[in-house]
C-alpha cells in the first residue's frame, strides 16, 4: 500500500514537472527576426544561414512575399521547392516562419497575357519592372492573385513551422486611376450621394464650369482642380486598400490555424525615411481585419539617430488596434550606406521598439542582395555573408531578448495624451500648399511631446475613446465634419484639454470652407475669431511667457490674424502692423481649456506651448524633468510590474536621477534605489522593473 502511495506521488510530481515544462514551452516569447530570401542567394548556403541565425538568437523569419514569379513561373505551373526547403530547415532549427502572400509584385506572364493588370495613373500607364505597379482592383490581377494565394496556402497550411501570415506588402492603391477605376468611383459616388445635385452643391462644382449634369458625363478626376472632388477620390482610393486587404485576409482565414495570426506591414509617409501618416492608407480601418498590426520603420542612424521615427511608428501601430501590441515587420540593420549604425545603436534601436509596445523586431533583411534595385540596401549580413560588427551586435540583442522575454513582452500603456490625426484633413491640407505638409505640422507637435517624455497615442475621427485622455493635440484639422468638432467641444466642456493649431475647423469634411466665424464650430471653445491670414516674413512673438532664445523666436509659412473674444492671449505677433493680433491663446470653456496656435511656430516655441498645455492638464511629472537626449518609455508587463526604459540618444555619456520606486535593472540584474544617480554610456540604456 505504501509503495503504491509513493508511486502515485512520483507520478503526480513528474506530471507537474511535465505540465510546467509544457507551459514554459508554449509561453509567448519576444520575436527577433529577419526577412529571408533563399531564392536570391548566389550559391547554396541555407544550412550556414540557419546556423548563423541560431547563433544570433533569430527565432522567426518572414519568407515568400516577394517571388510570385518563382512560385508560379508560368500560369498554372507551381514550384514550391524554394519555400519547402526553407520551411523544413527552419523547423528543424526551431525557428518560426511567417508566410507572406506574394501579391505585391506581378510575374511577367500575367502582364503579357493581361496588360491591363498594370495600373493607369494620372501620369499615364505603368511599365513592367517595378513592384507595386498593378491595379489592385483589376479582375485579372485579383483572379490570379487568389489562385496564387490559395495554391500557396493549400501547400503550406499544415507545416508546423508557420506561426502566421502577412497579407501583401506595404499595400497602397498606387495611384490607380484609369478608366475602369473611374467607373468604380462613379458607382461609389452614386451610392454615397445619390444625386448629382448633392455632389454639385457639396463640392461647389459650379466653379469654372465643373458642374456635372449627367452621370454619363462624369469626368475623370485626374485633372480635377476641385479639392473637394480630389479629396473624395483620395478617400475612395484608401477604401480600395481596405477592401483589398480584407479580401486577402478573408482568403488566408480559410486556411490558417486558430493559433496563427494574420498581419500586414504598413508603412508611413516618406521623407528619405519613415516620417508620418501614410497618405494612401486609412490605417485604422485597414487594421480591423488583422489579428496583429505590423509596421515597417526606417530611420536615420549615426549622428542623426533620435528615436523619433521608432517612437512615432510604434505609437501609430499600437493605436491601430486600441493599444494592442504590434510587430515591427521591417526595420534596417545596415540599410542605406549612410545608415550603417555606430556601435551600440543597433541595441538601442531594438529595445526602443520594445519600449513602445512591439512584440517583434525584424530586419529587412538577412543578407545583402547582389543585383537589381536594392543592391545597396544592406541587410544584417553584408555581401560577403561573413560576421560583421552589426551582426555581432545583433547576437547580443538576440541573447537579451531571449533572457528577458518574460519581463519585456506585451508591454501595456495607459497614456493620457493623444494626437488626433485625420486622413481627410491630410488630403485637404496638402491640396493648398503652404510650404510644408500636414505631416510636417503633425510631426512638429509629436516631436515636442517626445522630447519632453510625454508618451502619446494616436486617434482618428473614428476613435470612440477620446474621453480616456486628459490632453488631445489637434494639428491642422483643416477638413472635419461638424460632428467631430462638436465632439471636441464637448470633450473640453467636460474638463478636457485641447491644443488646436492654425487651419483647424476651416472647412467641412469635403474641404468646403465654412461661411461662419473662423475657426469654424470651435470658435467659442477657443474664445477667438479671425477673418484674415497671411504669410509671415521675419516675424517673432511678443511675449516673455514662453522664454525662448532669440534665434528660436520665429513663426513661418502661415499666420492667422486672430482676435481674442473670451480667450487669454499668451503671445501677440511682434510686428508693427500685425502686433495687435494674437498668435497663441488659451480659453477656459466649461471645465476644460482650449489652446489655439494661430501660426506655424518654430520647434522651440511649439515645445513651450505644448509644455504649458501639459502642465495645465496636470500631466507634468518626474520623468518630464528629464528630457532629450534621455528618452523615457514606460509600461506594465504581464507580471503586473512597471517597466521603465531610459535611453541615451547621444554620442556622449549622460546621467540622471532615477525618481521612482526601488527596482531591478534588468540588463545587469542590479538593484536600483529611488533617487539613485544612473550613468548612461553613449547610445546606452537601462531597463528598470519595479512594483507599481
């Protein structure tokens, strides 16, 4: 009897150990990855690549999204050997795989058979060669893309290495606007507006005899001079992207397992690097079909590394799914020749992604390519495939990701500040050029918040959670429906704080200028009015309120001649003629406060205005006493503890006084006390975990 009892205890003990081991095996881990293209390799080296990946801590690769013509060399003839060999090699090495649907670059045979697959844009018909040159609404393209997706997924769906799927690649409408797309737009307009009179009145098409009196006469919008009509077509094109991604995701959903995800690698606006809101995609609408939002973030390095693009891209992508963690599908390891990172920068960049809420950091790409358009965009490995300083640094990242995964994965944030952006406002604002784009205005506001360590979400007109915030920044909300402006009024009245910039409230959602007191709808909340505006020439602000240096005391590109009604003036223009007009005002409205910036203020002035609003909202805390180049990111981990990252974005050592509860510095496993002085090396950082 006693022997049976001890045998029972032994079995239970072994079972508990096995269950515990199984749970540990199935616990989500940080993903550290690369895009891998075995079919691009100049010689056989798959086993060597896998070995080097394992040594670097790479635990996921993305494959297959770029080579439709390799997978289907001729119509109906499929060859999956290049995919199979990579899947099998990765599975053997316990490296997970994300399969990309290969639809963003079309094969030659498809274009030969159906030339109309290539998009017609306002510049004329596209030529074969570049990627993303097709019309995503073309029936021949969609038919063969569906066959390709289904054949691929039927072939790979049961492979144990696959953890998820990426639909398409950096999808946009690619300015497709040929005759067939114009017909679709007319159908869209019929459904939305019903009558031509509604369109003519809403868009003011009597101007220059643009009035449309018969649906059969509806012209191509490619030559339109009407911002309302052009803006509606841009909205329609963004809708095409959402529809396309929904279509692909629905196909993939038929094949994927319950524990596999669907993602997409959205990209951002481009100024030689990732910069702002993508003009051609409604990210929030398109992300609804995804299990996990993904992003491609490319940024300057070396002396120009600030972390701004990493932070902005992360905040945007996290916000797409209402705070859900996201994947960095692509970022550079070496990238352009001018982006080869200084020692320490690759680590700083990788952990900066985690600090914004990423659960995966993946490089584009593993190896540098030896020919074609991206020859000089270098991967983690250079053209010789040998270990290099960037690869060796990546090995330390992989080791630390693995070791600290349980502490750093699935960081959750509860930010009290949001930036309200609008695709409609973006399109409308950019239709009337003032010397900078909508994204330029938005980024000036975002950058100010970033530099003072105010973490930020992004919201758009569809967001329903605006009351979660204490402060909302509203850059250049040029085109907006009455309902959105009224919602902001109500937010202020109930105790919220809003900072509006110039050109907000000026027109309705169709870019038709309001014929009321400007700024439209929000004039009472802001306590101001204006009817004139001009372009400044060497004008500063007449105020000691913001205390900036003389070199920073300037406005540029745009100024409104604002008169206060109930608002307090924080700064007037310093000008002999315009000096009686307000440049910055603040108004108590109900229980809240509206700040209005009537001109495009310098970065330093913008920062001071934002700082004032942050303090007014009661959000200035200990970490705001620390500022760039030390950047602070905070969140809660799945163990219920607070994790704080302190990054040094400079080439010089810096130090700061840690102002929070005692904790543990995770990288060095060292105890940290409140008010302890902490030194950060050049491009260095610490991660401190503490009780809340």
